[in-house]
């Protein structure tokens, strides 16, 4: 993975020193909260319901053992011995005191981490496919491009005060596991008609109160021209994006107002008008330099199958079930990627204790070349594991309480922190997630249902990505009472779609029984056990599921 | 994005709450214009007295961040449409009984 050089480290330490001074002035009364707030947000510090919250950047969701142990240390020394992995592949600490923040940022810098680009109206932390570099279907590893975009965008003076926040995601082609069509810019590595690898550029996607699926503004742009093209988009947005109304300030609104063709025309004109001297044309040597950091590990010449793994599956039913849901194919025969579910029954989705972080770090170092990823589904991934080692990894995960066998199933719920922690939320998310997990806790039932993505947000800001869940749940406030709207038909993959609201909101206690009826209806209506929930929904439409949701016979 | 709280009429009993600027803990304005982490020590006010107290709180930035009115009964119990939110702030997250003030974390 990318290692900070002297320049990166100097930048991060300089920012930490700068924030130390800002905190000191705030606590001495020299800086009012009104002026301090944008400064703390630029350093990932929010004020939430119970305390300050620190969001730490995990660029494109990649960690190694040392970094994860470092995060565990932060959790132990300054928080409550846990952290919360987010849908943007970052981690949040919910209980850190402001007076401790400078020390925390210093400590983060010690192991090459920071909170830059985790908040504010800038280009945020770039996200990617958690299986990047391992997925058999990818055209190319997207991580070098995430890192190139990170270096280009960090503290970019022209794009540090955008109309609103700006999110970029990069996928390596093939199956979209990075939700690129619901980002401000989504980049998909693909070949042109000559076989050359470049990017499809998708723009104007996003969730929140005005959800949109992005549109393709460029079918293909070459690698050397990528940053110039991104600059053209950013300039159009900076010039024409609204600053008078924060609810209409995201680029998706601009794309929608100008229309796909109108927006594309402006971008292409801006791109064409760039003077040669101002173009950011990446030299191949620089691309090579960055790519070298992401060179694949040395894989053993293993057999495509593993007798050890196969034999263990035959004798251990729990391993076999976990393997079916949490072990994913790898591009190298004899290897697999492992999804470490952070969705055990009854716990907040995405939370990991400091002990669990250390356990994962140890497992990754021993069995996965130290390579750990954060998935936007709020799970972790051990990217490169020999099939022979899978039973040992399973045993180690079991010992750490991390072997929940629900990857991609209905209890692998994406959920924001909701009203239990968040200052913006209208309703709780965690308790609803837990009630649904309880309702579907029978492993046989979960296996029968198969793949079903269920996403929950505690307010319209949609941090829980409810619009793109096969089933989405949105918490709303109705005269002081929590209600939950249900959406059907969303998806975040290459066929991205925004779910449709089924009807009136349901009470907290009614959500799990209602979803039980919906799923029972699906099991009756599906054409075969292979037809997933979303496929059945797309074949039949919402009506039968809406009926089941509201209890009609 | 900022959190906006509902407006409360002048006659509705209210307390002033915010966050300890140094720690981020939830605090309440007391009758002697100090701040307490205990809701039971919050000063219940209405009308001009409440407005004057909020003006004071807004200038007391070393001690408190983002003070605002929260609805309470005359006895100082949480009430109104933000009852759940303020109960969670006063006690702690409902999913974890050991976190927040409910777990003795003062």
C-alpha cells in the first residue's frame, strides 16, 4: 500500500500543529464556536449528541496491521474501546474530548493517518472497491488512481471551498462494489475500442434529500488526461454550482438543472479550453511510481483448490456456512478474499472493539499479508488469503467474535448511527437494525432468503444509503414520534437505482414484523431459489411486497 | 449541515442546554448561571427570563458550545416533540446502557 513520504508526513504534521493552536485558542475563549466550527470540521471533528466525534480518513478503505492497531490504541486511550466503520470506508470515534484532539491527531500522524478530507466542502476521502487488486472481474486495480486523486485533491486551493462536499469513487471495472453511480463523480476503469485502459466518467450521482443516479459524461478518458478532466468538472461545478441554498448545492442538482447534455457540453468546453501549460497531464513515470506501491504480493504457486479447506468444510458445518457467505473468489487460484462481518446479532452495525481491531490486525499480518480493507457495507475484508489458511482464519475470527456468517444477507445491514449518536438524526437506526436481525436470526431462514441488501438511515441525509438498499428504511420524525418509511428496489451496483417509497411510515416496533411478511411473500413468489429478492421485485413490481408490508392478505 | 431545533413559544417552560466546549459533554444552565451535567439542576424558565438566559449562554462560549432551548415541564422533566432526542442526550445511547450518563459516565 502507499507509504507516506516526507512531503506527506510534513503536511499531516503541519496540519496537526495548526489544529492544536486552533483548539488552544478555542478553549481560551479567543476563538468563538462560530469561527472554530469550520476549522474543526476541516479536521474531522463534529459535535454530536453526547460528545465530540472524530472521523479518521482511511483512504480508499485500505489499512494494514500497524494502522489498525494504531486505531485500536486511539479507541483505548481516548475513547470507549471501540470504533465505528462508516459507509465511506472511514472510522469514527464517538467520545473523544476536544482537549484531547490535538494529541490524537499527533498520534494518528505517527502511524500515517489523519482526518483530512473527512468533512467540509472539499473533495472528500476517495472511496473504492474493497476487493480491489483481488477481484477476478476487475479490468485493473483502481487503488493507484485513488491515491493519485488523493494527492491531487488534498488541499487543492481551487477546490477547498466548493459549494458543498464532493465525493469521488473509483471502481476497477467489472461488478461495481464501490457504488460509483451514486457519487458526485464515479470512475470506472474500462477499455476503449483499441483496448487501451482508461476511465468512464460518471457524474451527478448522490443520495441525501435529492437522490440521483449519476450520468455518464464521458464514455472514456485516457489515464494521462484524467486529472485535467476532473479539473474541468470541478471548475464547472465551482462556477455554476449553487451557493445560496445548501440543499441545492451538490453537483447532482447542477447536472439535473442543466440536463445531461448541457452539463456535458460545459465540461467538454472547459476541458478543451485548458491551456496546455495548465493541464495536469500525468507522466507515465509518476503513474508507475504510484502503481509500484500497489504491486500485488508474491502469491504462492498454490493449487486452485485446497484439500485442507475442502476437508474442513465437510467436518465443520459452521465453517461451511460461513465460507458460503463470507469467502469470496480471488483472481489467483488457491486464494480467497474474506469478508469479516461487523454485523453480529444485537450490536451496532459497523462497530469493532479495540480488541477485535487488534485481532484482525494479527490475523491479517499472519494470513493476509497485512492487507485489510473497509467495505462501504461497514464490514472489513482480508484481501489475499490462501485457501489452505481459511480454516485457521475462521477459527481466529471465531475466537474474536468476528465470524458472523452473514455476508450479503439480510442481517448484514448497513446502518448509520442514527438518533443514538447523531446530531442530525430524526430516528434511531441501530435499534431498528437489531430488531430486524433478531427477526431473521434463524440461519436456515437467512440461507433460504439469500442475498438481500437492507440499508437504514436515521434521517434524510442518508448516511445509511437507504435509497440504494434492495429494502431501504428511512427514519422520520412525526410529531415527536419515530416512524420509518420503507423503500423497495434500490441498488448500488452497476444497475444502480433509487428505491421507491412504499407508503406511510411504520412504527419502530412494527418494522421487523412487516419485513418478515415481505420476505415471506418473496419466498412464495420467487421463480426459483436462485432468483434473488431484488430480481423478484424487479420482475413483479412493488405491489405484492407493499401489500405484505402493510399486512394485506 | 446543521441541526435545527424546533421553536418554542414564550410561555412554554424551557431549559437551556448545550455541550461543554472542552469535553463535549451535555450540560444544562443552572439558576446561578453555571453549567451542570445533571438535568435535575437545570433552571426552568419562560418568557423574557429565558431569552435573557439564552443571550447569556450564547456569550459564555468558553464553557458551552451551541446552547439552545429544550422543552421541559415546570418540574424540569423533558417534554415536547424532542423528548426522545433529549432523553438520549440526558441519559446516553439506547443501544448501550453503559455509555453516557446512564452508565455513570459524568
